């Protein structure tokens, strides 16, 4: 991926992990939910960066598909965690 797009994707993915960890450490359901919502937004952002990189020809179809399917699964799991 080009530098700025790769950097933005990396920051978004790091934010997903950090917010899941922080949410898991919260005692209140509201605190957990808030961090899981932020994590889901960051996962969506990472997905957008990956799509941009693919559109510019910096990712193969195979790599794009693999990354996209993993991010979709992460978003699904976060959505389940948010609804609990």
C-alpha cells in the first residue's frame, strides 16, 4: 500500500485492538459498549483504506478479499458485543 494509506490503515487497525482491550477492562456495560463502538468504527476505517489501496492497484484481488473478509468478521463480532 502507498505510504499514507498504509499508515492510516495501520493506525486504524491498532485502534481496533486498543479499544477492544480498553473496553474489556471496563466494569460498566456502557463503558465497554462505548469502546466497542469506537473499535467497530476503526475497523470500518481500515476497510476503507484497504479498498482504496486495492482500487489503486496496490493490493492483489486475493489479498484484498482476504483482508476484507477478516474485517467483515471483526465488525460482525463487535456488533454482537455491542448488542449484549
